């Protein structure tokens, strides 16, 4: 047994005893050295503890927030960014496509501050994040749903590095079927979805000159289609 | 935007706190640095290795080594590009880049952008 798991298994039950004076727990990076199944297990344990105690977890590993979202655990996830001279910013975070599209709209609102050209350079990349998040969610859901292990789903995702491949893996179950992606999007979302998907992919590398609001909404439609109900 | 302009904006995002991009600046900065690097490399290759535009980035960085006569530099830039891509294609266990990492990447990419700019 790994030492963080051992520490938690000893401490959490003691803390939950009726006579325990501890009303909250702060856990620092508990998922390091845990495999994905154990991360899910930990997320469930912490959710259970959080019914009667405040639980604060610090981590450098996205797997725990990802598990919290996938398991639909009611938790607030924030990112802490540190600038020079330890100036700290705390902001809402998450790995859902909704979060990334909210980020895209937030970038659009910064136009007055940074200028339209900069915004147009950034927005497609945030849209691509949203689409990729939807693809990852779909792959995980489909694979775990059919009984695959977490490791197998993660390995399938690790094998694809490009957005087109990821989309093929999500929609067609095979990252090598990138050539069939456009037809699937055209049938599922509409003909403009193909142009939007191409614009997002290309724009992530150099920016976009068209209507940004339309781009974000089109990309979000694609993400919703991929993610499904 | 030119590669240099993108780097200048990225640098400003690292300096400026608060504002509309609170919490989004690490990613915004990474996007701009990678775009600057890709733009500069494309410009070098367009002049030195015609026809390489359609190649993937792995091949482009191999061509870059020949084009600038410094394969070590090209490998270093390929590494930076790979790290930026890793950060930008979120997922898996990867977290965003830190301010220190971003600052280092801005400097390294500026090293290739400046000579391109000075060529005119």
C-alpha cells in the first residue's frame, strides 16, 4: 500500500468518529502514485467524508478533478495560478467542455483590453479544448460503459495526438478513421459543422478572421453532439 | 500578427496581473508562444526549404536544423514545441504551464524569432 493511501485510510476514519474535534481535512496531493481506479475510489471516499466535514484537496494532477467531474461528485474545483513574486490568482476550473467554452467567451470579453487580433488568435484554441474535452469524455464513457478498464481507455486516448484522430476515436471508436470524421459531423450536426471544425483546428495555430461568436457557438454544438446526452 | 508581435503580447500577459484574462493567461500565453514559433519556423522554411509547408511538425523541425545550420537549436525548439503542444492539448494528467516555464519558452522562441525578423 502506498503511503498517502495508508495515511488516509488511518486518518479519515478517526477524523469521522463522533467525538473527533476535526471538522475539516486538508489533503495535499493524495493521488500521486495512484492508478486510475484508485483515484476514482479516493474521489468517492472524499465525497463521503464531505457529507459531514469540509474537505480541501490540493493537487498537481488533473486525474482527481477529472474523476470528480466524471463521477458527478458535487465539489468546487478551482485552479491556483502563481505569478512572479508569489502573486496568486484563484479561478474556477474544470475539464468539461462547458468550462472551456466559458473560457472562450471570457477571452472574447477581453477584447477591449488586449485587442481584437489577439482575441482572434486565442479563441479557436479554447474552442478546440472544448471539443477535445467532449471527445475525451465520450471515449471514457463509451469504453468504461462497455466494461473496459480505466487504463485501457487512457491508453486509447494517449495513442491519439491530433484533434482529428481524437474526434475519430470518439465518434467512430478508431483514431485511424480520421477520414470519416467530416461525413459523420455533416450528418450529425450539419454541413457548417465541418467548416467550423476545420476553422477551429487551423485557427488554433494562427487565429481566425471570421465571426468569433459564431465560431464558439458552432464549436459548442459540435462538442454537445460528440458528448451526447 | 507577426511572430514577434505574438511574443510581445505573451510577455505582456506574463507581466500584467488582474484584468479580463485572470486565470486564462497561462493558456493564452502558451497559445501565442506556439503560434509565434510555428510562424517563425514556417517563414524560415518557406525561404530555405520550399515545399516543406505541407509537412508535419516533426518533419519541419528536422528541415529547420538544415535550414539554419544548427541541428541542436532545431532539436531544442522541437522540444519546446512539443511541451507547448502537451500543455495545449489538455487531458490526461497534464497541468497547465507555470509562469516560470512560460517565461523560459518565450525567451527560447525569441531566440529564433529575432533572427527571422532581422532578415526583413
